[in-house]
């Protein structure tokens, strides 16, 4: 990268981006719903709302208002179920470590920007020994508002000391992509969770990190593509109860 310019930064979501875990998340929600007597289709719900904190997701499936404390209890129950289900399946998306090493060697700053709390970050990032590849880690506990608000990515940008226009986000979720655009950043999406046509306007859509290189990313960014205007429709944090 030219020495007279700030480096570019690559910011990664965690669930569905660093790891392919959405099916386990959905199963945990479904078990919780069964316990609560709800008929909500968890996978369909996550297709729409993945990326939000679990308590916020749960808020959308009840007909009547549920106290915040009770939602947090349900979220903790879901988290326990998820960890039990996913315990023996924790592994990175194909090509991730190789890509992260190459990106840092090429001069990119790298960061994690996730809606997960610190204990969940530890459950994944430290188990997979990925913390050393990130200059900054921002989670649920570091921001006031989660995705699709811009806070996660604007906070990450600020902590990196890199302006939003020089940041590129990797996401697997509709609301995460919208969060990137609200923060003034471009986005590359992964199809671990959704079909390519379900996203708004990513620079590229990839299956995993074997399908792209830091050199290709630099070429994309040097073309200075404009950041898409967030879609009000896609950014809606609503779920049609089944």
C-alpha cells in the first residue's frame, strides 16, 4: 500500500463469518421456542434478524411485551443450549487463518466487530486461537446499540484509528450488511447463511476465505467504489411471526 496513505482495515463479523454456526444457533432457538410453547420457525427468523443480540431477536417473536429481564433470561438459556450443541463443532470457515495472515502481511489492519458478548467471543475466538490476528475486538459490551445500527463498526473504526471510508466489512447477515453501510463502509458477504441475491449490494459474495485474496481486495478498494445507501426495508428489525 502507498506509504503516504493510511492502511485499509478489514473488519470481520464473528457468527456466520469466522465460523459457520447459524444452523446451531437456529437449533438452540428452536429448542427454546419449544420450551416456551412458541411455533416460530427459528431458521426463517435468523435469515431476517441474524446479527442482532439474542435478547433483541427474542423481543420480535412475542405477541405481548416481555420484560427486559425475562428476555435476558431467555437469551442466556438460548446461549447455554447453543454452546452445548456447538461444543464439538467449533472450527473456522475454510481458509480463514491463511487469509488473516496474508492480509496482515499485506499491511491491512484487522478487527473483529460482533454483536456477541465477551464470554461468547472467548468461547469462539480463544478456543480457535484467533485473537492474535486482530488489532481490535469490539463486542456487545462495547457499544450502546447493536446491529443494524452503525455503532459496532463505527466504534471499531475509531479504535483502529482508520476512517470508515478505508474500512471493509465481512458479513453474513442482512442486518450486518446494513450496519456496515450505515457506518459508511463497503462490504463483502459470505453465503454461510443466506443466498447471494438476499444481500443488497456487496462488493463481492464469497463462500469462504479460499475464494478471495488480500491482493484482490486491495484492487477492489483502489477502484474507490461508493458505499451503498442503506436500505430502509432491509434494515427493518421486524419478524413476521408464524
